[in-house]
């Protein structure tokens, strides 16, 4: 049955097979991983008709310019999704959730990958305290 609004039937996106939000999130994560200095991407996707919004959490190598990396990730993710799905990417929001430190500085045991350290406000030194550890 033809929809008089011109919208494609359910399950079809611009003449291509439908893409689930989970599958699009996988594309976004794969594209983000291909950007230098990025690891551990986790994407959340919201699709509405032929448009997609992506929220992406990343761990980034320490010392890189975050705005440059975020811009590269946004462009790469949007291009990959649009090329593979035919959907329009309205926005890619990038949140840096952690920094990956150089290999010689490893995080303490507790679940993080070696070299990855996430900011923990409970462990941050307060004003006027010495952040150095006693040796």
C-alpha cells in the first residue's frame, strides 16, 4: 500500500534495507576507531525517519588536541553512516570520557586497560594539597 505522504514504507530507508540503531552504532564505533588517538568508542544512536543523531563516548590518547580529534571523529562517523545507510546524519556529539596515557604510565589494577586513566574526582587533590605521592 502506498503512503500518500511520500514517506518510505516501514523497514525501508531511502531505497536501502532498514538499519537498526544498534547496527548504525556499530558503524559509528568502527569509524571512530579508525581515527588516530581514539580507543574504546561507545555509540548511542537515535534514528527518526531518514535522520540519525549519534552520541559517541571515547577514550583519547593523552597529549593530542581534543578539538582536532573530535572534529575528525565527527566527520568520519557522519561520512561512514551516510555512505553505508543513505541516512542523513544530523549530529555527532563527541564526549571524551578518558585519556590513554603513554605505555610507560599504567593505571592501577581495577578494570581499566593498561595506560588508560579516567578522571576520578574523589581522588583529585583539593586546593592547597600536594598532588605528589610520597616515596
